[in-house]
C-alpha cells in the first residue's frame, strides 16, 4: 500500500531565490498526482525537497507510511529527470535495475533480491530487454528501466520527474499507461511531473499545478480552468476542449479576481494567496 | 626462468598488482577517472623521490603523497580535477618536485629510470609482502563497497537519488585509487600506469555486459599482460614495462577490431533478413 504525504506551508529557497512559497497539499495513499507547471516553477525542487535533498526554509513535510520500511530513501522511489550514462559501456539492463536494491555490505544478490529485480522489470514491461546493453535501448525502454530501478526497493511512494520528456507521442502514451498500471496494481502513491497536460489529465487522479510562487491542486476538471490558470500565471490563459483533448493557450481575456476550486458539492476552496 | 628468485618475486608481485589494478580499473573507467589515476602516478613519483631523498622506502613516500592528494582532491571536489588544464598543471608541478628531490639525493639516474618505468625485476620479498597486504586491503574494500560503488560509478544520478552517501564513496574510492596507483608504479612505473589501470578495463567494458564479468575479464587481461611481459623480458633483455604496454595495447586494438567485425556481421545479417 502507498504512503500519504502532507505538505504544510512549505517554503524553499535556492540560491537566494524563493522557489516554493507557502505550498500546502496532501497526497492520499495510493493516489496518482500529476504535477504540471512552466520551467523553473519548482517542480523538480519539490520532489527533491520531499526526498530531503533540498533543505526546507519553513513549513513541514510528513510522510505517512505503513511502518514496514524506514528512511525516506526506502519509502520513496525516485526517477530523476536526466541520467549520465556511458554509452561505451555495455552494461545490461538487468544489472542497471539491480543497482537500486538496498545496499548491504555483501557483493552478491540473494534469491529475494533477484525476485525483486524480476518483479520490478515485469511491472514496467522491461523483461524482454533485461539482457540487452542499456546503451542499445531506446529512450522509452531506458525510462522503463529508470522506473524499475526506483521500484526495486518496493517503495510506497514513486516520484517521477518528467519520465516522458524526449519521447515520441506513442512512447509517452505507453510509458504513462505503465505508470498508471503500477499505481493501480501496487497501490503506490505516484507524483508524476510532465509538461503534457493531456497525458496527465488522462491518468492522474488529481493535478498539482505550480507556477512561480503560486499553485493549485484539485481534479483535472477543477484545476484546468481558464480562471484558475489565468490567476496562477498572472496573465490571460484560455483552456479549450477540442474533442477529447485539452488545449491551454494564452488569450486576451481579463483575468477574474478570484482563485479557488469549485467542488462538486458547491463549496469553494481557496487554493493560493494571489496578489496580482 | 623460475629457478631465479627475482623472477619468482616479479611474478608474484606482478600478478597481485595486476589483479588489483584490473578490478579497480573497471571503476576508474566507469567514473571517468583515468587521468586522475595518471595524476596520482606523477604525484607518487614525487613522493618516491622525496622518500629517496630522506633515505626511506619509496613505496612509503608514494603512499604518503598519493593518499594526501586523494584527500585533498576529495575535499576540493573531483570535478575541478577533471579539467585538462588543472591536470596538466598538477602533473608538471609534481614531476618538477620529483626531479628536485632526485637531484638532491645521491641515487639520481637509476632511481629516475626505476620510478618512471618500474622495477618489477628488482622487487624484494619484503616489497612483495607489502604489495600483497596493500592489494588485499584494496580488494577487500572493493568487495565490501561493491554495491554502492557500482551504483555510484555506473549511474551517479540514480545513486544520488537513492540517497547513497556519494561524497563518502567518492573520497573512499580516491583513497583506494591512490594506494592502487602507488602499487602499480612499482610494476610499470609512473609514466605507464595507464597500462594496468585503464587499458584492461577499457577492453573488458566493451566485451561484457555485467560488472562482475567486467572485473573478472579486466583482471585476467591485466594478468596476461604482466605474465607475457615478464616472460618476453626474461628472454630478450628488453624492459618489462615495454612488453606489458605492447601486449595490453595489442589486446586493446584487437578487441576494437573484434567489436567492429561483430557489429558489421550483425548489420549484414539484419540486412539479409530484411531482404528475405
């Protein structure tokens, strides 16, 4: 079962700049949350802060696991945005995934370790290229391995930083469906950063939309609205539905003065302190 | 050949150091540190010259200088020492210091040749013992830290994301490398340390797909080079280091030829299958 995350009034500064401002949200156990926002909005910083790799200036983060595992690196599996891989080395995919196993002072793998690697490769559909050199795999295949490596410790939360970037639309769709299946099958909480609104809208239970200093969280229907995005960006933004696709574009409409989410029960929730 | 004590000592010392260099070399290549190893060999040269000046064992001087440098590099950050300009400046400074100490000591000409090109045929039983202890230490540390070291060497971004103590691993590895380099200098000399430290590993990484096989193959190639070098040197009176470099170099280019041939065959087979 996945773990829950509670972030309360989180402030993070990097190099003197405030990257995250008064960010508060919760992720329920087993939930799939998509994170969207422009470059430099602090999406990656948020994931790195959850991992404890970036110091918190103020506010709090609490991870509520099932108590079976300890330490954030065991509860959280993280697949970073970019990797430095030597294309000269013919390291096979299976070995690459096994790197993610918990590190003990013994060089060999136990039966349980092998089973965990096999399971991580099965769930990411990467068994068929397990013995191929990683340098010879396509971008989509490598991304599956990166996710498998993050999964091999059986984490309760999976943080994925733009796993679908640099992939063609077909490969993006395949990978996103694999991630959604992991979320459903393993009940792991997933935080998935992407620039593709439609991809996220298709699979995420909720969306966290971050811009510089502002944010909104809710269902796709709640967040991807013109007035919400206009307020987040501080400039006119239009959300259009073309067939089954969402198109987000700038428009000349004047922004509304309110920023809140409209819940199905008719109540409204203030999402961010906006000062335009 | 084996009736001579000096040949027995040379074979034992050469084999021990070759196995250790072959093993650590895989990580040197994966971490992109061949020129750091080369820098250590020059630092070791000046350390040995300093030891000769003081009238103590050159190996002790080498270890003192290389280990101190490893700690300094680890503290300042390894990225800085990957830059060509920094490497060239450090290399020349330490070669200069080495020459200064040699000019001040009374054992100049013989010592220069021995330190720059190795002294494996003149190795004493006490030296063999010291090399065996140091090699056992390096290999034990590599075995104990194998999992963390492979992860950090082949996927540094993933290792950081998984919460590994990457700074500790980096400094620890530099210390092991400094010891290994000081040992290799005894066999092939300061100028030819690449021969044992990087050439066998560079061959192995192109021929095998798993890290453990790379280590085994790299050590095997390293041992073959040393044994062939010793045998050829015994029957021809030419320097051992020359034969070791010649054998390792030949194996390297033969491996490149084999890889090209194999890839061309695979391409041709694929074209033939497509045509049918």
